[in-house]
């Protein structure tokens, strides 16, 4: 669905094939030509980066406090970073984390080189979602195609016993993200296509009509 090969998974999954996309930047005189960059960057970073390129590098902080634009005041939390230093070759990426959502479910978190996957989708997007008891840990620098894991390597269990201490870091990251919901609650749920979601929507409509 868009040519995710050779990465695992595809659209609707928490695997790399469902999230990675190629990126080409051309800005003569600003972006170094011919450079290959492997740092972590997200599509969420483009808004604050473009606004910074237009002259305001502080838009994310301003919107978090509340900023008047025209006749409206916007108070929102942006999950993106200003990546002007990265794309112009003046510094490193400001992003260390990637959050992988499937519909409204947090399916995985990447911190640096390590990815922690909380769900398994053996049948792909159209199949069922399985919640794993322990996050599936992958070093994406060593295994970008996610070939190791629960069934991918006989040595995974041995490696896992030496690496599971890293879960402290992902717990802290998820907690930090969840705290933002106190001041900035989610605006809407992600789309879902299973019958439970349809039934829930019908029940909400019935209750709403009964209230009228």
C-alpha cells in the first residue's frame, strides 16, 4: 500500500512498513545538496519547521500558551519539533521519540534506536490485534526490517533478558505523553472499522436521541 517494501508490515500496522516514508528536501542555498540523513524526523515536525522557516521558531511554545491569529485564539499542543537545524545541516534532530498509533491505540514507541511494540498484528491491518504481555523490543539500527522478535530469532529470549531494563525509559515517555492530556484532551478518536466500534456508535446515537 504505497510501496513499503522491504520494511515489515504495511498500512494500519505498528510496524515500520506502516509508518516510514521517503523524504526529499530541496531548498537551494539553505539545505545542503546531496546529503543523506538518517536521523529520526516525523511528519508532525513539518508545521513548526515551516513556520520557523517563515520567521517564527517559537510557534509551538506560543500555541501551547495561547496565541491569537486573526480574530481567533488558538491554545493547542503540537507534537512536532522545529527541525530547521537538522535540515539546514546546522545541528542534530530534536526528536528522539516516535509514537506509533493504530486507530486510537498506542501500538509502539521508539526511543532512539530502540522500538517497544505493545501489540502484535499477525494478520496485518485486516486481521486481529493481539496485546502482548511484554513489549516486543527491537533495535532498529541493527534490525530495521524487524526480522527478529518473538518468533524471528532463537536468540531473542536470551538477548531480551539483558535488555528489558530499558522498559523504564518507555514507561517514562508514555507517562510524559499521557500528562499532556490533562490540559489538552484528545479532540477525536481514530477511525475504526470493526463491528464493536459500529455498535458503540449506534448506541451513542440512540442515547443521544433518547436525551432529546
